[in-house]
């Protein structure tokens, strides 16, 4: 059952949802003890499969960037997932245009691709941009040509099958919102990395770019503090630099859950009453603590360590 915006704000004001600032120091450490490392956090229940794959990579001795990339590969390759990868819902022209980004805490490195067509793993294209160019973002045909030059797997993007599928889908209402895989890792040594990948809003205008490839919106990593990722309606996430907000709130001493909720509260207060925002956030910090918050009651997030792997409900709607 959904909850009205009025009830959401009321709960926030009463402290059920609101974040309580915790100062940095011994009191904060005592209240929120450090968690188990490595820690992997991602958006949505389908993120659990990616988390488990990422943990396997880490346990085999590989680095956190490989774990982020290969974890997200799992969701990008999932033919049942209609929100991420080439099997995602196409744009208004019947083509799946993909967005992705990746960040690596050490050196504050980032790479991003947007409106990318026909490349099997956009997260890998984003990583190549980060590691093999002097740029941060490539878009459209330029991103595709770069990915091809790097030998990344490609597929035909203008097939008759894709066009016919879109023609059938046009007769049904466009789904509200959209899902994204945002995956965050803090390694055993405290280094942090994250990635984000999506096929974007269903039926979007060709060339539309959401929050997922935008550094500070769909994803942000700071190796001194932590990381945050977002899912929902990209336009609403972008307008508030939501992931950056969360990391900066953690820098002030807030627990990841409190930081996510504080950012959500700010967004909700600033928007017209009754607007369907669909903004959901996940975060972790350098000490292995995690949290989430969001405007969607059905939002879930996945948390994985060596000892456990589970899907948790949106804390914003806990009784």
C-alpha cells in the first residue's frame, strides 16, 4: 500500500523518518559500530545477484573495481531485467540507449558513458573511459565508437525484432519510474568503488540522459568518507545532486541511513505537493556501515558481506 506525500512529510517531521545528526567522535562510534568488511550494497532485489557475484570476485583476490564491474555485468546480462542493459525498455524510437558510470575512490577517478547503443556492457565502457582516456564522459555515437575500438562486445541495434517489440509496447501505457543497478563496495582495506548502469526511462526521447551516468547524481564515491547511489526518476535525482548530497552529509558525521534520509527529506520539502518523485538512495561509509532511504515504499536494497547476503526494505517506511 502506498503512502501519501503528506504522511511521508509528517513522519519525517515527527522523527520517524527524519535523520538525527550525529557528531563525529566517540559518541558516534559507540552508537554506530563499524560493520563487516568487505561490504557490498546495491539497489533493488536483483542487485543481490550482482552483490553475490562481486563478493565472489573479491574472495578470489581481485580488486574492488573488478568486483564492481563484474557484479554489474550480471544485471546487464539478465534477459529478464527490463531496466538495465540491452534487454531494457527502449526509447521512443525503439532503441535501447544505455547509461553507466564507475568511480574509484583512490585518486578520485571516474568514467561515464551516456546514450550508448549496441554495447553489451556499458559499465565496461565507462571503466575504459576512466582508465584509458583523459576524459570523464563520452556520449552517443562517440561513446559507441570508443567502446568498439576497445574491443567491447556489441550487438545489432536496429533489428526488425527490436522495432516490432517496440511497436507492440507502444499500445500499452508507459511504465512509471524506472529501476537502476547502483552497486557500492568498501573493500577490506577501506578503499571504496561504485558503479551504476541503466537503460533509462521507458519511452524516453532519443538522446535523453538520466542521473545514472552523472557523477554526483546517480553515483558518488569519496575514498575518505563513503559512497552513495540512486535509483528512480533521473530528472528528480539530477536536480538535487542526490548522491553527492548523501556523501557530504556523511562527511558531517551522519550515519549512511541518516544521510540518505536527510537528502530525501530535503528533496520532498522542495517539491510541489502530490508530485510523484521516485527518488531512492543507498549508501555506505568507510567503516562498513550502510543505509538507504527513498520516496517509494516498494523500494528494496541488497546488502552482502562474507557472512550474509540479504534484501532489506526501505527504512523510510518502517513502522
